[in-house]
């Protein structure tokens, strides 16, 4: 069995995410865990709520990483696809 470098490691915002989970955009539901960043496979518009509670609309390219704390990805206005949340779970 390979050595697991995460076994005794404390999660940190300065370190890597511990998981990446698919996101279903929603105008009413927050993400199950606040994301420390998003990975987007198909570019377009992302409408998100940041951890500060601000709603932002940003254009992203294919295979983008958005290193911002995100609590919600909105369905309305979001055209990007293949969205994944990087989380410290």
C-alpha cells in the first residue's frame, strides 16, 4: 500500500484540497462544503457567491482554476460546465 502523505496532516488553506466534488449550480442551495476554489472544464460565465457573501459574475476559459472561496454556484447566468469544487473535507 502506498504511503498517504495526508494521514497526519492538518488541513490548511495554503495546502492542497483534500477532495474535488462535482457542482450542480443552484439559485437556492449553497455548496455542501465551502470551496477553496473551483475547477471548470468548459469555459463560460460563472455566477458565484463568495465566502464574503458577494455575488460575482466572471468569465472563465476551458480548464480554468478559480482560487476563491465560494459558497454557492448560481444556476441563473452560469453557462460554464464541468464545474468542480475543491474542498477541505
